[in-house]
C-alpha cells in the first residue's frame, strides 16, 4: 500500500479543478492506498462549514485524512472547522516527505 | 528521524504568489530538522535569490524603511541557508540559467548557484523525496 499526501492550495469556490483533486483522493483510497489531503492557502476556505465542506466530510468518512494548515486558517480568521477536518502545522509536509510518501501539490 | 535529502522545485516569481510563503515555511521546517535540501528555482522563481532586491519604505502608509520592514526573498533564501547549516544540513539552491538570463536576474545571494533542468534531474535521482510546487 502506498501513501499519498495531496496538497490542495486552491479555493473550491474559485476553481472547479478542486473537485477533481478531491476525486483523486477518493480514488486513491478506494484503491487501497493511504491518503492525506492537506488544505493550504485559499484551499482552507472549504474547511469552514459551508456549501463545499460536505465534500471534505465525505472524504473523511471514506478514509481520507483531511487536514488544514493552521497558519492559513489563522490568516483567514477560520476557527470553526467542518466535520472531519483537523488543523495541522506545516511540519506535516516534512513528516510525509521523510516517510517517503508520494507528495503532490495542486 | 535520520537526515535525508529532500528536493523542492519552485516556479512562482517573488512577491506574486502565496505558494512561496508556504514553500518557505516547508523549507524552514525541513531545515530545522537538519535535512539536506535541494532547491531548483525555475521560471519566475529564478528571481528569488536575485541579490539586488531592495526593501522599500511605504510613503502611502507613512512608514519609513525600518517601520515598513519589507521582507525580500533574497533574505529569505539567505536565512534558509543559515538555518540549515545551524542544524547540520546544507542547501544546494540552483537558479535556472536560462530563466535568470531571460529576466536579467543573474546576480545571486552567496551560497546559491546557476544551473539547468539537468540539475533537477540529478537532484531527484539523489533525493529521498521530491516536492514540485507549480504555478497556478
């Protein structure tokens, strides 16, 4: 089983490509891989309870670990997170690189 | 965690993208852990280490140079090299040669060098892991 770290920097309210990236996360976990989705920059806007947060909650239920960069959350004044989303420090990226996980940025 | 060699490719130009803020935070985290770091600065990112960047005051806000405390990416690159060395790591920062020529930014901060995409290939071959941060 491989493990993937998918980093999403885009805002789903601005870019429809974000939905495809969520689908990639779902597809990888359905194929038996470990998947962590890390939201950074405007990507964290989906972590607010909102029209787009249900997709993140569904990813969590499917087995994807969903994290949001704590610095990006603070910059945007987001303190309440949608179900299934947890805040994480940016060091999490180095954790995954150190572990040899395949790390992709979108 | 034993020291590893990690490679990063950056493509965004200075002062234009939040990608670089996040990239420097990741690089700093890796440097604090003592890893050896390779950076291939491609396209607009070739200007990150341009030595003639200068901070500026902000007359609109009534701030002088010191009050504005304007960060420059060349200082961030230099600080990364210092942080890595302090923790037993090293940084090999390569500025894409064609990219710096196109942009006229071929004066680099000390400790960085000119190179080519072939260096990126060599970096990835010799690294434990690689992260590419593309432009949007």
